[in-house]
């Protein structure tokens, strides 16, 4: 693992740590200042505005694959033409996005009939700002994917950290001066504009990103559209699974139910972020192996290696949330959110476990141009999820819709994708799960012992809760080091830590 990747991985987890701390300290203020109704309204409008991200059409996902080919065939000139085409495409999409946002503003009643007239007024203002935020993200995507293609992962994670720090620094003043949810949307837009400027400056000045803004290469564009259509279907599935629950709850149960669901959903998103940290660093390598070497054994080894690291991290989060998630939510958001929000978060994390440990597989499919069947099957399953969720909401309310999402993901990722990986992609799934099985039973055994110990302990104060979390993390880490990690993995971790220490020493010597 080279120094750029190792530093970026640690920065990624630092970014997630900061995000969690921000969430701990910031979200309770947002919930209490806005109140359950307005907080639910903001989440509801945001869930609808997020569908505008579908106008990306999967182009950003395809960029690295096309970048690798353009650089190999035509050098800088080919990369310049590709960058110019992507910039023109995303600027056009941004304009279309604004038009779609105008339509949503004038048809705000799509949010349902359970809102008051003042809710509709507020929702329109939020929708305008969030639409501009999404529109701003499209040209920004051109620079973000170029940074990833150039493997500048450290800068990318520094931008993520800046984003997480600015959210409370700008959001809290907006709340305290009485700007409410509209102020939060304005802060979100302002941070997006800042990120666009910083990413653009880094690419143009530091990386000398080339552009050729000529006539659109129709043949290349047609190939790109053919490649990205099924990526777009995958994005549509992600949006359906991630946002349709809030929309259905808003229409069927009101903004209060959306607020309760959103607390559990918010916590589950950090679980999702964590399992993309390590795979993201290996996307260029996956494309090199798939395109140039075409070695399925190497891809299986990399797939299993990344899966093991993800498994170590995800099981810590999943078992920890099972043990301490309910008292945490009660202390953090309030008693009215405790049980239901915890159950929602736990169900969504369980649903994300299999796609989490196998997240690199998505990039392998894309690199081998074999992502189409996955997208089609996932789309059908997501449609079933919508229908099933409606019935489950009638039966079990807020928890019911998360059960529908879990059933859809387990059917798609647990059954279909493992068969597809093994028999079509060429990855040895049996070997993959064997490598994970070495640690999983030990982690579950530790979790079971901690659960028995907690039956006589109440985690009803912050000191007790934090003390338990630190103790459980230490026990998990010790057991993992002595009984779970392979010798090669220990060597890699020592190498990363040694590299960071030497890098710090060099930086201090340079400063002196």
C-alpha cells in the first residue's frame, strides 16, 4: 500500500470520525431548534431534491474507465478531449437541473397533503436552494473525478474534512439567528460553491488539468451513453432505496414519522461511507488489472483483501450499534426517537453489510464492462421494494419501510450478486467468504459476551456510554490483532504507521 493511499485511508477515517463528532454535537441542536415538524419537513424536501442527482446519468462513475483508455491511446490530447466533453455535458445537465427544480417548486404539493400552508411556503424556499446546490455539484463532479483518476486521494479527503467542519461552523449561526431550515439549505449551497472553487483551483493550477472544448465527439459520446445507461439504473436504485422511504412516510404518516426515520437513516449513512473508504483508493488499480492484465486471480485476491479490511471495520460499527445504539440515540436526540430510530438504523446497517464487504465488486464490474445485468436486476428489485414498502408502512409504520429496503438489498446483493460475481465476473466468491469467516464468529462471540454483561448495566449517562464504547472498541481491537489479522495484514498496518511517523518527522525537520 503506497504512502498516498495509506495517508488517504487514514484521512478518510479521520473525516468519518469528524463527521460522527459533528453529528453528535450538531444534529441534536438542529432537531431541538427546528422542532420535529420542521426537521422532518427539511428531510422530506431534501429526499425529493436528491432525485435531481439522477441527472448525473452515471457519467462520473464511468470517467476513470474512459480516462485510463484515453490516456493509454492518445495521451494528454485524448484526456483533454475527454475532459472537455465531460465539462460540456455537466454544464448542460446543470441547466436542465435548474429547470427541473423550477417544476418542483411550482408543484410542491407533490410532497403530499399532510403539510400546512406555511409548510408549503418553507418547502418552496428550501427546494430552490437545494436545487441550486445539486446544479452546482454537476460541474464540480468533473474536477472531483479527475482528482480521483490522478490518485490525489489526500486532497480529496482534506476537502471532505473541510466540508464536515464547515457544516456546524456555518449552520449553527444560521439557526441561532432564526433562519431555520431555509438557513441550513443556504449554508449547504454556500459550502458547495466553495468546494467547486477549491477543486477547480487545485485541478487547474496544481494538476494542470487539460481541456479541449471543441465539437462533441459523437462516437465517444454514444459509447459513453451506452456504458452509463446501466450505471444510471444503479443510481436510480440507490436513490429509490435511500430516499423513497422518506417520501412514502411523508405522504402516508406526516413529517413527524420522517423525522424519526431520518435519525436512524442518518446514522446508517456513516456505516455506508465507511465501506467505500478503502475500495475508492483501489479503483485505478482495478481498472489497470481488468483492462491491461485481465487477471481474474489478481482481482479475486484484491477483492478478498479489501473485503477483509471492510469486514473488520463494519463488524465493529454494526455490533457496537447493536449494543449501544439505543441509549446513544436517547441521549443524543431524545427519548421520542430512541427505540424506533435505533431499530431503523440497525435494520439499514444489516441490509448494507453484504454490499459493504463486497463494495469493490461494483468497480470490478464497471472495469470489465459487465455492470449491465446488475443494474437491470437491481432496478426490478427496487420497484418491488417501493410496492412492498407501502404495505409494510401500513402494518409496521416507520420500521416497516426499512424492512422493505433490507429485503430488497438482501435479495439483490446477498443472492443475485454473489452468483453473478462467481459465475460471470470470474471472482471466486467461495474463497472470498472463507477469508471473512475467520474473523466474523469471533466478533459475534465478543458481541454476545458484551450483550450479556450489559444486561446488568444501564448506559443512561454520557460518561457510562462513552466508557463502554471505548472499552468495547479496545477489546475488539485487541482480539482482532491477536486472533483475527493475518501476518501480512499486521505487516501492512505496521508499514502504514511507520510511513506516517517518518513522514511526520520529515515535515518537522523541514519546518525547523
